[in-house]
């Protein structure tokens, strides 16, 4: 049995990876994301590099394991919209995205012995046009201050959208399980083998 580590402290990614029915543990990497955001302006490259650095940080002390690092970047008109950290900032983000289209880039990197695999999923999302009262009502329901883009699509956030174009809806939540499951199987990991 290969030891598997999810290099993340995210409860969302943990819940997602549990859907593959594999045994794994979570170790949160210590990465200065803000420093990297100042040097890499391309959001797709940023998500890939952050996922790689997270995996690398945990892999260096766990080289017997298969390590999965992941990151998600929300961007709109060249501007990266990170986790807001507050209801006020989330209100500003959703006001900006109202009626507009934005992109989520969700990347993962798998490190295992001589293998390093990186994949990125891009999802195009269009929000409905809504007013400030609607935003306030939504924020009171989901409190999405810990989510890129300030919404939880898997909960009440679905009401914000008019169109979503994606190849993998789990990428929107934080980990593209379809692509990830295919890569894990290529590396000999048996899915639905927990226990």
C-alpha cells in the first residue's frame, strides 16, 4: 500500500479526496503564497506553481509517500481574486463579478518517487446580475470568506450563476477529481480501496 498525503489544510479538498475511496492523511504545507502572487502574474501558471510548491514542501520530508498538492486561482479581467477573509471584502468581490464572466484555474501536482505530474483545470463561470441586497442575503447563508471568488457553488452559491463551462465540476470546489483519479490510477493507486 502506498502512503498518500494530501498537502493541504483545506476541509473542502479533504472532503473531495475522500470521494475517491482511498486512505490518505493531510499535512498542511507552509508556503508563502502572497510572495509568489507578486512574481507570477499568469493565473494558470500561478495555480500550477503553487500546487507544485505545496507538494514539494511535504514530499521533502515524506519521500516514501505519494503527495498531492493543489491550488485554485480565481481571476477576472487579469486580476486575481483570492480568499476574501471578510464579509466586506466578499461583498466587494461579488459586486465586481455580478453580471460578468470569470475563470477558475484549479491545479494539482502529484509527487511520488521519480514521478511528478501536474494538471490544471480551467472553468469559465458567468454570474447573474444581482443587487446588493441579494449579495448580502447570499453571504449570510454561505459565509464564503475562505473560498476563492467568495462563493460556495456546492451550496447556496449555485443561485449566483447563469452559466458554467467545465469538464469537471469538482474542480470548482477545489480539486479536479476526474483528472486526478486518472493520474492516480496510472501510478498504480486503486480507487475505492479504503479500509
